[in-house]
C-alpha cells in the first residue's frame, strides 16, 4: 500500500524543524521589539537576528531587509509610482504583481513559447521611457522556468530603470543572490522555504526609498508600520539559515527524484507533455498535461489516493480558470486545461514519488479508456 505524498511544495513548503524550534522559543518572548526595556530588547534581538539570516541567504545587507506579511505584501510594497514612472511586468507574473500594486496600468512584457521572458521585446518596450520599473520573477511558480534576471537587469539599468524580482520560488531550489542578479528590489516569502505562512520580506538596494503601504509607528525604518510578528519573523530567519546551509545536497536529491517522476509519467502516458521542459527549470517542479485530461478531476483523483498535487497555480486553485501563464506561453487551451503541477521539496523521498506514480498509472489507465471510448487514439 503506497503511503501519502505531499507534492505541492510550490504552494507551501512544510515547516522546517529549525523554524518550528525558533518560533516556539519566540512565542515565549513577551516584549514588543519597539520597547526599550529588557523584554523589548530581547524581542528586538530576535527580529534583528532573523534580519541578518534572511540577508545572508540572499547576499544582501541586513539594513535593506523590510519584513512584511508575505510575498503578496512585499510585491505590493515594491510596485509604487514613487519609484517608477511606469510599470512593465512579464505576462507570467504572480497575480500579486499582475494587479500592478499602486500603478493603475501594467504594461505586458511577453514570454516565449518556452516560458522565458522575451528580452528583445523588453528592450523595445522600455526604450525612451522615464524611470521605468520592471517586474520579472526569478522562477515561475507553475512551470518552474527560470528567468534571465541578470540580463534583464542590464537592459533595465541601461534604460535608467529599476528591476523588481519576485524571487518567492527561488530560495531552497536555486541560488538567489540579490547583488549577482542585479535586482533593485526583491520579494521573498517565508512559507515557500520552510518558514511560516504570513511572513515575507522586500529586499531593497542601498536603502532605496519606499513609499509605505501601511503607515503608523515607523517600524522597518518607516517602510512598514505595525508591531513585528516576532515569532513568524524568527521562524523565517531560522528557515533561511537552514536553506542556505543545505542547498547543494538537497538540490541533487530533488533533481534525481523529479527526473524519475517525469520518466514515470511518460512511461505510462507517452503523449504526456512536460510544460516548459525545454528551458532551465527549478529542480523540483514538474508541470505536465495529457490531451483530454481535466486538471480539477485529476487533482481530486490524486487526493483520493493520498497524493497532494495542484492544478496550475495553487494560489488560484478553487477557481477553474485557465492558467494565465500557459495562455501567455501560447499552450493550446485543451492541454492547458489538464495541467497538473507536482512540486517536491528537500524531505521528499522515493516512496512519495512511488505513491505518485501508482496513482498516476491508475488515473492514466482510466483516461486512456475514456479516450478510446470517445474514439480518440491513445
Ligand atoms: N509570488 C509568487 C511567485 C508566488 O508563487 C506566491 C505564492 O504562491 C506569491 C508571490 C505570494 O506569496 P505569499 O503567499 O507569501 O503572499
């Protein structure tokens, strides 16, 4: 009997033990980090230590880390007309970027059929603009396709603009160095790297002035008011430190399992398509489809077998809308409708991949039977 398998790490990663320990300890710290007494100073130390750990993970300076309630808020904080005359965002960005933050207009930067931002289009679109702000993600949450950030940064800076990078899906899967990428602003989310849900950060270059979204007590150097969520921030810091130490070995393990999983998908369904497979991808993400498959029913079938996967973007699961990412790549609607995302993590083992493949063999068999019944060749 195959055991349960959690294979939806791009939606949320299970809490790392280091994060749980740090959070449990921090829950007993009674002070407000803004208070001057000993209890306040102890809470402040927890926040500052986490700030150093998050900064170290991405090679940034601790003073340039602004803690937020997560990736969504960090994106909203970054996208402000106070630092850019116009906003250009790739068509595959997360909805929290696609909505434009405080900009009223978002201009599209297209992607290729392989899911990579079209840099010549970016160059054309940015020419002659006053202080353009460009937002491009480090890796796409649905396909896992890694974007050419350093090259995009060169283009944006040559045009006198600023580059915001939504790096939420990066840490723990690929190297993510703020300075090497050439970003001016970078978004992180704790729960994608084994920290708690409800914590994140915006990294800014050299104290770049930000217009606060939440105004009040002046916390986070005036960039984000409100008493800090000390336990969540401490958990974020501990997870960031653990991720920084572990990356190389974990990546090799995830890549091997992901390759086994993809070979297994194709072994029972030769016409399965791995979306974005021609591009460099995150080592633990597979987005696949088979003509005739319906993602919503497939997710339920997997769930009944104890296997957690998602249909397209988990942030939009629950609503049966076609993926804007696959539409932007020009994937046929029939294929896009069946797209299933399987995402692994550092603690995923061979047994979980086996569980997935058992469930997939069952599902593929019924899919091919149904197709035969409808007169479609398998
Ligand atoms: N950006 C990307 C690429 C994401 O995948 C997500 C969450 O799925 C977010 C932003 C939002 O992050 P959070 O859930 O921390 O608000």
